[in-house]
C-alpha cells in the first residue's frame, strides 16, 4: 500500500493580510495570468469579493476558495478575511492549506490583524512566503517594513525555517512580482515559481480509509448544507456511503451518503466523480453535518482534531420590532422568522452564538466584535428582515472571585499635530500606551484598551484626526475589570409626538443640537431625531407647525434655513446608542428610539434610577 503520496500536481495555499493591503486584487491578477479568464472576458475587479457588502466596504468577510493553474500544477487559493471580527473564518480554513502568503503593505507594515492570523499559521507549522505589496506607493518604506516583518516573526516564536522565509516584492495593481528590486519583472511569474518550489505539495494515502475534516459550511436552499474540507486520506466519491464523527464529541457518530461532489475550478464549483488525498472538495447530502466533523469511511470512524475557535467577546439583543411603525417595511417580522434566520446563520458562522431568552421575542446574539454583528444585521436587513437591536455589551468572565473583561490591542496611526487629542481620549477610555514610534510626519502608537473603551470611539477618532487617522484593533486577552468608562458625552433629541416632520418644527429643534432627519419624514413619539451637545436628553417637537395669524410682521415670510441632517450609517448608529435606546432596523431605514417611548414613563424611570443611585 502506498503511504503519504505527494501530490506534485497540487498546492494548497492561503493569503493572509490586513484589511486593504491588496490581497483580493492580487488574486485577481493571479487568476488572469493563469488563464482562468479568457482574453476577451469582461471581469469585475475584486472577483473574490462576491458579497455585495464586501464590494461596498472594500473588505473580505467570508473565506472563499478559488484555483489557478500554472505549469500543469493546480494552486488552490483561499482568500481569508483581514478583519479580526471574522477570525472564525480564518482559523478553520488554515487547516486546509500547507502554506501561506503573508501580504504586507510597503508603507503601513504589519498590522494587528496580520499578527492575529499569522500566529495561527505559524502554530500549524505552515511555511510562509512574505509579499511586500504596493511597492509603487510614493511613501513606501520597504527596508523598514522587512525589518518589522522579521521582528513580528520572532515575536510570534517562528521556527528557524519560518524566519528564513523568502521575500517577494510586488504590486498587485500592476500585476508584477520580483525577488530583487534591482531586477524588475513584467508579471507574476516569480511568485508562481516560488509557490511551486517553496511550498510543500499536500501528502496523503489515496488508498487509505477516507478522512475529510469539515472546515467550512455553505448553505443552499435547494440542496441544504454544503460541506467544504480537504481530503486528508483516501478517496471520496459521489454517492459514497460514509460515517460522520467528531473528535471533540463522541455522541456524533452516524451514517450518511454523499449525493453530490464538487471541486473548485477557477471561481466555479465543478461536479466531479471522485477526489483524492490533498484535494479541497465541497459535497452535499449530509443534513446535519457541522464544522469540525470528520467524514470517514463507512464503519471506520477515525476523527481528526479541530482548531479551537476563539470565544465571542461582544453581545447584542435582537428582538421583534415593536415600534409604532412595526411591520410597515419588512417582509419577515415575526419572532419565529427572526429565530429561524439567526439559527440558520449558526450553520455557517462558527464564531457566532445565539441564545434564547425568557422573552420569546428576544435573542442574545454574541460575536467577535461590533463589525462582526453589524455585518449580520446588514445582511438580514437586505434580506427583508425587520427587527430591533440593543447597544453592544462586552461579555465578562468571573474567575476566582474576580471580574475579567476583554481587552483589545489597538494600533493608531495619526498626524503628529493630532496626537495630543488622541492620547487624551485614550486616557479617558482607560487605554494604556505600550509603544510610540514616529513614521515621517505621523506617529504610530500601540495601546492595550478595554473593548468597552472602543465602543463609539471611531467617529470621535475620525473627527479628532480630521479624517486622516488609521485605527485597527484585535482581541488581546481577558484581564481585570477597569471600572466605569466614560463614553458618549452627548444627549439625544427625542420626538415629542408622532406625525410628519415640518420645516418650522425642525428649524426650532436644530437650535438645540444636530438633527438626523429632514422635512417630510414620518416620526413617532420617543424616536431619537438628533443629538444635543449637552449630556442630557431633550424633547423636541419636529412636527410643530407655525400658527397662522391675520397680520404679517416684516420678514415673517422669509424662508427658514435648515442645516442638512446628519445621516448615520449602521455602525455609527450602533456606536451612538445609549443603554436606554434601541435601533430599529428595517429594509429601508435605521431609526434610533428610546426603549420607553412615552415621555412620562421615561421621566419616572429616570427618577427611580437617580433614587436608587443615591
């Protein structure tokens, strides 16, 4: 029997990079050079970002597979998310590959999310090829970035072989790569050659008993769950009867049948009759298959261990919309539909947790960060769901009588003149400065800060740095509770009555603060229509009309000038909310509202709260 046969015709690789460092663009160019697209084929840019949200935001959210062919070798490429909130995607797909391309911006250098994913790759003993990208940037600092990458590898405990990783210099936008900056290249050939010569081909015994670790799950309304994984041993065939088992759960042990089998060819799933050790495959027909399960030969259960997925750190409450406008815009509005959608998301997202509560209309949804949960909210909104969400809260741990909370490693890159304002904000939010490094006329600072301290900070940060600041964070660890953190310093402007906003009412209201709405919009009592610079809520009547009189005063007919309203994005609305507020999410609108819509009820609750605190 042949043991651990090397698949010289195959390479399985992943691309690791921080958000916006150019990995998806690089994959575009690799596919074009390998002939995946015809010469005259019209191809969208960033073909791997197939999700509408990914295209709009310019980030990769879902880990996806594609393949390129070079000199008769099939290169399976996994494009991984660069944002730490989607780390659940990253951690599991690394089990399917034998090597990683570490893509680093030639100006920004390695960032927190780069570190986060690379740490997992090194722990799996994967080989690394370092790509210094965007070498055409005028502010490139290639030598410094190379040193920073080597320091990062040493910090993460890389082996001697991993420290000797080759460096390739490239520009994904131009589609060129080179090993030596003094010898420019015309295309990506040096990169393809390095992938073939440096990365090990996958090994496995094609004659052994079948083993496939399920690393990802897709869902299709027609065929149900589609499992994705790499064949570790043996050969998998269409219509084959198999056993499903789980290394971490002995209760999982049942028989099933594979009805359809696919491999990735370019960007398409291509049906195949069989696949052998080393191949990355997709298959359907197993109704209850989960991420982390192992597909084994019939009556030969031999499960594989699965990488530990990091725990959620943030929670929000999703509930049925009960505002006066409930049911007007959404297609799916009931608690049953909301429950089904949230639990269906669990089939694909291993980092997410959903728990039912004592109230049948409310669900606790826990994720890796604000962006992780906001992407879910936005996807549900676009699908026609209407619901409400609460302010995000961190998940505390209680260990040996101590209260522990999650901390983030925060890297901030700002112009020198704004550094003082940022440092002051960090101090108020319990951030501790770890290092500070000048980079030209900018300053790069690293903080350790409670996750709570970052809630609602992004907008303040962009204002303080005049839009020129860059901030990125990644989960650091749990540590002792730091006490109260002062966050929002503004109050809400709350609508006094229901109706349609009019210019006269808005004109009077805008003197009290900044408005979120313009004239002619429907509002209801208790809806937040703006914010006040004072740290207290104010009630305003935006539906108030001007009283008509018999006489006309000089100038009374002059047009009233309104300041353009501030329209909030989903993330901005989530960051803005106070604990006594909810965000109403519909396919057409985001509306911030008070939990207690009635003004008298809010006053009574405020009085009780003050009495309790005395």
